[in-house]
C-alpha cells in the first residue's frame, strides 16, 4: 500500500482490489497488515477454504428479474425462466454489483475493438436500472446481490440515492458522516423503503459455461459488500479479482450502516478465501486532514 495510506487514524474511505495469485503476495510493501498471511500446508489450506465455501448459500431467486440492454438473452435473463449463460469462449467478463445510474465500466465496454468484452451489472433501483445506457454486450439486472431466504429484501432509501442500501442506517449516521467529509444527505435515512429482488452471486456464477473466468467482480453495495462476495459460495473460484468499497475508520468511530464490517474484517475474511490485498485507493478523505 502506498505511503500514507496505512494510518488507521486518518478516517479515510477507501477501496481495494484483492488478487488470488502468487505475484500479489510477493509485494508485501503494498499490504497494510502482514497478519493476513498464514503459513499452512496446501492440504490444510485447501480443506479450510473448501469448508468455508461449502457453507450453505441460499440461492432463492425471484421468478423474473427485469433486464435491460442488449445482452440480456446472452446472460440468460430475457425470459421469465432464467437460462444458462451463452457468452462465446474466450470472453472477458466483468460483474458490476451496484452499478448505480452508469456503470464505471461502460467506457471499457465501448472501447472493445474485438467484441470479447461483456458486462453483467446489477442495480436494485428501478429508475437507475431502467435508465442506464444501453450496449449490445451489457445486461443490466434490476436486482441487488446477497443471501436471502425469499429472493426479496427491504431496500433502505437515503436522501442521496447513491447511498441506498440493504442495510439500515444508524440513527446518528448523518452526524457521524461529518467526520469523513461525506455528503450529509448520503447518510440521512429517507422516509420510505422498498422491497427489491435479491440474487445470490452463486445463482448467477453457476450458470456460466464451464471454465469461464470472471475477470473482475466489483462490488459497491453500501456496507454489505462482504456479504455480496460471500453469496458466491463455492462459485467464487471463478473470480480472479475482487474490488470492494470499505470504510477505513478508527475502531472507536461508528460505521454508518448497521452491520457494516470494518476494513480489517473485510481484508481478513477475503484472505481466508484466498484473496490477498493487492492495492488500495483512497476515494475520499476526512475534512480535517491536511497535506
């Protein structure tokens, strides 16, 4: 991790990319905490990881998920009954959970000269999902990601729709947000909630062709990022990189969403699944920080 990013007292909001390959662990200078390393024999490690991934994952899936843009049929979401994904061999696939009103991978998709890039995006907000930019290699699903018993969950609205979440806000979240330079409306609970469809990542990943790798799983789920990744269960082996958003706050500072894990907890949980912290990018710094 670059110098200056390792101080837990800075109150920064960050995101990191985890890579489950050997080169990542040969760059320890980029890691915040060497405690994520665990020396074990391969048979013990394989047994532990397998046990973790074999935990029951609820795959309850709504009968119909609204899908927009040109690749809905390819991704198997064009009809009421979902079907297997039929992308061509050799494709590069990105899954964007929490795409909001414009996936950050749209330029990547538009710059594809050979027609091998595919983007599967999830956004539970009906307005954002239905109004998203269209592309022949994009499937935009109007759904959240996670584990549920019914395939439905309460979607807690914020005064800033970019901060809507499956997790409710703490009562004092708006005041607490002043400590890390966030829009106060982001952590102000709106007076209404909605029920949205929820897909486990396992129910999506298992329908990809055998051997198809997911180059990147990006998650921006406003506090429930780790739960989204864990919903992949044993299908997580298909994913090469994981990118999530975390809050890097002092332990004494409450996090805005009820049940939101700390950055350290997220790093350690992903390490147990074979993903090692590879890089970290600060997206917002607290108001009283000076350069």
